[in-house]
C-alpha cells in the first residue's frame, strides 16, 4: 500500500512540475533562445509613420544591442543583419537579458533616395527574457524607417484621406487642402 501511495505522490509531483514549466513558458532544452523579427520601410511621405505609400527596403542593415541598465555596458551585440526582399529581418539571440535594455537599430539603407533614418522609428525596444510573461520565443520589434529625400506627390492625397490636416503647412496648400 505504501508503494502505491508513493507512486501516486511521485506522479502528482511530476504533473505539477510539468504544468508549472508549461505555464511559465520554460523550455527545458533551451530556456533562453529568442528570435527577434521586424521590418524596415521607406517613409515615402516623410511623416515619421507608415502610410499605404510606404515601401519595404530590401538589403537594409540593422543591429541588435543590449545594454546593462545600471552601467550602460554592452551585454549583447548581434552581427549586422540584412533585410530580405520584403524588408523583413530575423535575429536569433541566446541568453536571458532581463537586466538589459535591448534595441534593434537602423544602420544603413541601400537606397540613395531613402537613407535618412526617421527620428521616431530609428530603433525599436524588444524584451529578451523568459520572465516577462510571454511564452513565445518570437519577439516582434516595431517597424523601422528611413525617410525619402523628398515626399512623393501622391502623399498629399493620402494624408488628406487619413485626416492629417494639421500637416497642411508641411505639405503645402493646394487643391487637397481647401
């Protein structure tokens, strides 16, 4: 009788342990592996956000840096990564960076007509720890953008359709802005 109750207790403890591991997103084989994904685009309207005229940038260069929150020292730095034909990148990272601020940053655009980094979207923060409540190893970074040298003429119409009348002085007064 004692052996059967010990077996039941052992079985119960294994079940609880497995459940906790699943609930907290711990992977017994590789608990600290992340895949950071994102996209780089050309801000064709020079408005610091994406519009329907924005274009993906193939061959743009990005880097992932993690810095310690206390002393600012680098805790991780990826290789320079290039975007694919649709402007997407993927960076694989091993390690837990709970005490670090990690950012994907723009490095270079291959397009001479669209190579000025946007002020707002030149870097994107990502959280790289298993203790953040997110069970997935995939971490999504906000899209990053370079600005075109000059806005496309179609931007005035697109911005009017979006209701951005406060940009009137920046894009000029014409038939789109009564």
